[in-house]
C-alpha cells in the first residue's frame, strides 16, 4: 500500500549527511539534503533566489567591497583595489565624472592589506583602521565627491611611561608651542619609524619653581607653581591673596591696591604649562637606524627648565601610534567616543571630541570624560568589537564585555571593567549585528555563532548557528553580510568563493542554510571575491553587492530584489550577471554602452523576453545582444540551475513508527506553490524528471506561459527502488519558484 512523505516547511535548510539517520530530530521534518539557489524563509516556503545585475566592470586589481551608509536612503559601495577606491551609488551605478570617467580616489593601502581594513561610519565620514597604516577617513564632500586624509590625533594616546631612570631626554631650542627643538637622549632610542609620531615629556619634578604664597616678593619674569601649573610673573612685585588657577592667558592674584606702607599687592601671572609637554617627531639623527637625537615640534608646552641639560627627564612616553609602534587595527564609536583597538589595548577619545586623546585636563587631573587606555590581559589578540549593551569584543580564545564598573556613571579610565563571557574565540572577520544578536565566525573559521545576552544566565551566550550543516561551512568563512529587507537574510562568503544564505530570525527559530552558486561562463560557477549590503533607495529592499570573478574578468554586481508574491512575470530577475531593458520593442539590446562589458564579447547568455525563455544568445563586440524576436521587457544574463534534494524519506508504517531503511519506490508527487514556472520533479538519481506545471494548451505558443499558483495535479514521478527514497526538484528556467509544500508518494517493498 502506498504511503507518503510530507514537507511543509523548508526553513531547516540543507543539513549534513550526519543528519540523514536522525529521523528523531525535530529539524528532520523541515530540512533537506541539498538546497542550492533556493533560500529558506522565515515563513517556511523555499524561495528561489534572485539573479544578479551588473553595475560595472571592476578595476583589474579590485579585491574588496565596503559599505558607505550616510543614512537609510543614501548609501554607496566602495570598490577597493591596489591603492585606489571607486564608488557605486545605491541606484546601482558606478559614479563617474562629467566626461564619464569613473571617480577614482587614491589611498595608500596595498592590495594584500585591503582585506584587513576595519571601518566605522559616522554620517558623511567613514573611518578606516589598519595596523600598518595611519588612522584615516574617507569623507563625502558632495553627492559624487569624496576625499581621503589621515586623522591627526591630539593629546595622545601614549605608550606606558619609561621606567628606566638612566634613559633620559633633554630638549634644546624652546619650550612654547610651535618651537622646533632638538631632543637628545642618553641612549639611542629614536628610530626612523618614530617620525610623525608623538612623544610626551613629563617634568622630573617642580624643584626649580617656587610654590606660590600670598604676600611674597616675586620678580618680573620669575616662574612659580601652583597645583601642578606653572605661571610666569609678567607684572607686579608682591603676590596677592588669590592663587592663580587659570590655564590660559593672564590673571591677577590680587587687587593691585596700595596699603599704608606703599606696597601694591597683586601679581599678573601668565599661564605657561603644566608638567606634561608633548611634541611631534619630525626627524631622527639616523635615517636608517637608532639614534640619540631627534627633531621635534612642540604641540603642548614644555616646562621652562626642560632646556637646562641637568634637567633631562626620564619620565617620557612615545606616542602609541607611529610607523614604529603600529596603528590601530579596529575602530568603533562608543559612548560618544572614538575607540581604537590594537591587539591588546582599547583606547577611547575624550567624550564628544573624537580626535582628542588627552588623558588629563589642563590641571593635570583625570576626569571621567577624558581619554582612557585599557590593556586586556592574556596573549590572545583582539579580533573584533561591536557596540551592544556594553562593548562586546572577541579574541582568539574568548569573548569579553567591557563597560562601567559602577553602572551609575559612564565608562572611564577609573571606571572600567572587562568580563569574560564565553571561550569560543574568533577570527578577524567583521561580525554582523542582527536584532539583539551578534553573529561571528568562531576560531578556525568553520562555525558561525550567535552571541546575545541571556538574562537567566546573566551573561552572553553564543550557540552554533550551523550545527546542523557543518558540511556547508567546513570550507571556511571569510565574510558576512546582512540583508534586513526584505527576506532577513544572513549571507556568508566561503573561502572557495561560494555564498551561503540563512534566514536569520531568532524569534522563529529558523535554522536553515542554503547555497547560492553565482553563474559563470559556459555553465561553470563564478567566484565571489567579496560582498556587502547597503540600503536601497527609499521603498526598496536592501541590496547585496558582490565582487564577482569569471575567468580573469571581474564585475561588480548586486542581487535583484527578492521575488514578490504574485508579481507579473515581467518582474522576474533570475539570471546572473544580467542587464535589463524596459521600453519600446527592440531586437538589439545593450547598444551605446548600456550592454554587457565588452570583455564579455563572444560569451553565450540566456534571456527572458517578455516572459519567454530564450537561450544561445551571443554577446557582440560592443556588449549588445541581438534577440530572436522583438521584446519590450528583457532580462539577459547567465542561467543558473536551482534545485532541492529531500532527505531520505520518512515514511509512516501502518503498525506505527517509520519504515526505516526499507526499500521503497517513488510513485507520484503533489505540491503547492505560491508562484512557479518550469519546475521539474522526480527521484534523486533518476534518468529524467517530470515537469509539474505543464504549459496549457490554451496558451498561445508565442506568449509567456502564466506562472502556476496553488496546488498541482498529482504527477507520476517514477524512480528506482532504493532504501533512501530521496526526491529532487529543479527550476529549469529564469522564472520564480516559491515552493510551500511537497507531498511525495512511495510504494514500500513488501519484502526487503
């Protein structure tokens, strides 16, 4: 007696062969053995992915894409190559100048270093961090104009202060801001890589400067101190009753009135400096090695005694960032600060003053809103950081949160704690924040974890998203992107250039992953080099952008909008590397530079011409294509096959339980679709599949066949007898296919 297998929810996606015997697992009833170019959805149906549209031929050295999102409606994609950036708008076009040439921005990044660039958006500015290059920014200065410049940081940050009292530095040539001085060290500590970096000199002590007192005689030009500040007498002889506390300009310490003895109390004090002087190194005494001398420009005043040889100081610190000491590897904006990261340090700017890294105010004191520098313990470097309830960061071995020790006040140099949350570790791949979760690639690059705060455990937990499909991620992951609208899809780019799709919805417990194989030439698969997502113009879904390589040819492409239920067939976009035409009927498409890249000349493409499928079309030398008949709505591109393979059929037995490993033969199928065309079905491994929704006799042959909707008839779908009973479904034309239910009928063998 025939029995059946029903699948009415596909959001389990494709699972590994390790699950082929787990008919007891809940995911088995909603999962597949293979799912390629179909995507699991939050609601349950399997949705054929849309094709890709060519934006432009990429630069020969193009290697990476980066999003530049000014707001939810204005966004760009940056194409990085060797020492240059090109720009694409979210209208899908390469940005060009007035004569049609691409706008190219020169940047210093070598091709091999581009993948390690971290970025942080702030309105019209995109901050860039790389450990081998100065902290920098790309600024949008017009709708189609961009600039690149390094960011000059003031006030720090600095390395730990020198603790060897035998290594001192003396300064000669002045003490005020702007003076160019010679620094002489007792040891050869200056290296060419220090050029451009900062150095901080702290006074050894205040011994040369008398402590201010009231009613004391002071000569003009004398320097006195009060609470860590040094002031110079510019007028007056007897101090008044109010000590100087100003940190700029001149102020009186008394009324300057004369007493009965003829003494005028009150001195005008000019503020000079505090105990910390800062300089920018502009040259060293040895262009190829260590030196005892360096030339520097004062950027924060030195104490007046610094020019005296016997007042050389051992209290010095090199700037944290320079060619010698390296540059930040990560950048984030957190609590109104720019926070920079090295392998083991976290450094926050002054609150509201992004480029100011002063750790103390003008009086030499630390305040909560000033810069901080925090070092993590251990030997495992920081790989990424995201802003969540606290600052969430990950190293090679663990995940940590960083935030206020006292939750009543903001994080600062004196109010900071770091707490370990889990011990998975990660690789340096930018994570994706989706809703309340942070998706990251675990150490080793072969697992995806979803970190989120769990109130019941009072910590962040990070379950493995790909636990059911280790075969799909075993190759390794190199990039993540998230397309929030319209299908809530997490994209993962594997190291082999293949894409994975995951309908990310923690609320609905969607578990499924599927493959997206981008079409190449002559039926081969293309290699995707990089991906990113940006919002489309108002009212359209988010756009997944791809840098695609076919042979030695590269293009920048974006995924067409996901299919909308019950849309007209002319909206179908199911060819890769495609061009689109809509207008008056035409037989030649893509003339005048609107066609395919001319480097594609001679390649064969397919087309959907007013809803009719055409193959064997050849690209001309100018990128155009001649159609077999005139059409007004045309999509031309590379065809990709989409398919699903069911798990070994789980067949109920009349006596209860299931017919595990018993021979069975597929007999027929019934399915339900939302929209579909050219869907074929049969037994996996069979010599032929059957078309499910056949063309109706009433449909004229020179018009497109309407898309099928609803339930099919029962179609005979025979196959070989085996112990698995797996089915195969294919979409064989560039048409939509949204599959909501498949019921397959089997005839079990009476005798095994």
